[in-house]
C-alpha cells in the first residue's frame, strides 16, 4: 500500500479486530515523519482509536504521547499554548521511559523531539518559556546515565542559560558547579566548551579554575575579560590584564601546555573582543601571533571576516562618517566580507562560521541602510537572508531585520511582489512583535499600490492610496502638490482649508510660519 493511502485505509477499517492497536501508532509516526499535514485530523483520529482500545503499557503507549506532542508543534514563540500541550505529552513519555530500564531509550527520544519542537523558544528572549521542561529533561537524562554525554551537556548548558534568563541565579550557580564537576569526571575534553559557554553569565567560581588544566583556565580568563569589557568598558586595568592573558597564551603554546589549536582559538577570541572598542594594536598582535598557515577551513574564514571588520574599525572616529573616502573603505571591507562569505558556503563551512560571516557583513552594512544608500548593499542583504535561512539560524531578530531591509530595497525598485514576500518573512521572524506595526504599515502600503483596480473604501484608505501615488511622483513637485492637497482635504477638510487660507494671507510676511503657528495654537485652545 502506498504511504499516502494508509491513513484513509485505517479510517475505513476502524473498529476491525484484525488490526493490532500498535499499528495505529506506527501509522501516525510515519505520517508525521513524512509531514502529511493535510491528514493531521486523521492522525489524531488514529491515535484516539489506539487509546480507545485500552492498549498495553508498552513502548507504543509512550510513542503515542510523542505523536500527540508532534501534533501540537508550535510554529512561533507566540504559540505558548501549543508549547504547554506539547510539554504535557513529552512529560508523560519521559515518566513512562523512567519506569523501566528497558524503556530508557524513550527518555532519549523525548529529549530529542522536545529540542526539535521547542526550537522557536530556544533563543534568549523566549528561553524562560522552556526552563522548567529543560530541567525535567536534564534530570531524566542524568537518571538514565546516557552514553551520549555531549547531548546531555548541550541540553544542560541551555538549561543553565534559561535559568539565568528566568532570574533563577542561585539555582543556575548550583547547576553550573554540577555541570563542571560532571564534565571533569566524565568527559574532560568537553570542559573547554562548557567553560567558554558559561563564563559569560559570571556563574563560575574563579577558585575552581585553579584546579583545571591551563587551557581551560585561559578560556575562562578570556571570556571573563569579554564579560567585563561589555559590562564596564575598557580601562587601564583591563588593558593591562589583556596583555597578561596574551602573554600567558603564547607562553602556554610555546611550552606545549596549551595545544596550538586552542592557543590560536584564544588569540582569535581576544582579537574579535577588542575589535569593537577600537584597539587595533591588540587585534593585530593577536592575528600576527596565530600559527601560519591556517589549515582549518572554518577558522580561516572566521579570520577573514574579522580582518574585513578590522578595515573599518581602523578608521577610529571616522568609522561612522559618510565622507566619500570613508564610504570607499567601507565598500572594500564589505566586498571582502561578502566574497569570504560566498566562498565559505562553497567550502561547506559549518553553521557557526556562516552565522559569524553573516553577522559581520550585516554590521558592516548598517550605516548604509539609508533610503539613498541601501541600493548599494542589495546583494549583501540577499546573501545574508539566504544563508541564514539555509542554516536555519536561531538569530531570528537579525533575520527579521535583514528581510525588512531587503524588502525596502525591492520596494524602492518597484519589485512589489518580492517586497511583499520578504516583509511577510520578516513578520514570521518577529518573536516579540517588535517590528509588527512597522511591517504591517509597509504591507498595507504595498497592497494599496498593487490593488490599483480596487476602489478604497474608508477615508484612511483613500488618503493612503493618494499618498502612495505621491511617493511615485517624488521627482515631480507640480504633480505631488495637488495630491497632497487632496489628502489634507480628506483627513481634515475644515482645519486644513483654514490653515491654507491663513498661510496664503501671510505669504508676504517673512514670519508667516510663526504667525500661522500662533494662530493654530489659539485655535486648538479655543476648540478645547
């Protein structure tokens, strides 16, 4: 039987004693795995039929819970009700998996499924929604003592971050100590990654670092510098400590106490940290100290992105200037970053490297996001939006902003269909609704321009329609003026005409605008 026909087949055979109850679950799983969205009502029916047969308490019962969880998959971080339903079924599956050692694999499967389903919430602004569930999963994974410690540590780190985002700092500190102890005992090779990710939350006790290897201690010191710089800015003491850390890294590499890959990575981290506060001497020292030639492809491209950023940062106070010479230098930096990003994609660099390149290119383009300049970076915005979509980046706010700016570029070129597409994408990537009103304004504006044969109904729509016509005649003053007069008459006929008459009467007076302003104020006071 064809895979697309099995659900209607089961629906026809419902109630038949010849069908095993477990078959309903297997069919539901298959339908979900091949994304048969149009059959979700039948999938739910199949699961309901399975439940009505009072099935045995075996693995299929837990798998049916996971199917239910998949049916309530949230599509955005606004759908917290779906997340709660999803959580309830995941919890039931985990409880069942913990009931017997033979079903421990259900716990692992539940954690992986939750990670997929809760993806819209796995970024900074929405992590507090999944904090409780992540805690349950971490404790369950520790209970079954899974062999895949990397997976446990990955979930554990996100759980600790969610605690910080939920202001549960005391518990976060306790869990940080626990994860470091676990990594020391079970997987020492993962300690550098754990310390690097958790240092930014200032949860690690400095006294604990003295008992760890030198490379881990240096990772902590570098990340601690980054946190302090972000929080307090640069000062003499911090600059002095940077010199000490660079010296320690170089000494550690020379004495082979620190692996050359780790030392190069640390030098790079110091370099990109001090790009922002404009300390090119420190950055260049770090770049010059990195072992040549660079053999790791990802690392090579990350250096290229940072070097493109350094071109602009070296301008110091002129960095944000719009002088022709400065724009020329910025253009060169953008060109270098764009070329490196395209080549990084061709060389199959990992998602983190592509993300880094897109972020660098976006930051370089920011000053050019002006109505009269953004046409210069159209290709950059297309690359950024495409690549971030390809890697399914978690930086949804960056993706939203990039799609908005690309849509504006297309709107300027009268490519309204493309503009609509990207404004709609931006709307779906706006988790907190930060740009909701702005995007809807642009969408309404484009719809007015595309529906030229549809007569506007309300006064606002008529005024909006005329305004869009005026925008299209921006280089024709004689054409715009009558349209603007119509708009004024539509929105405030009596007040607008009074204002025009007053302006006409005082047109010979050099202070006509001031006089008119005073009359408007008196008019408002009288009307109140």
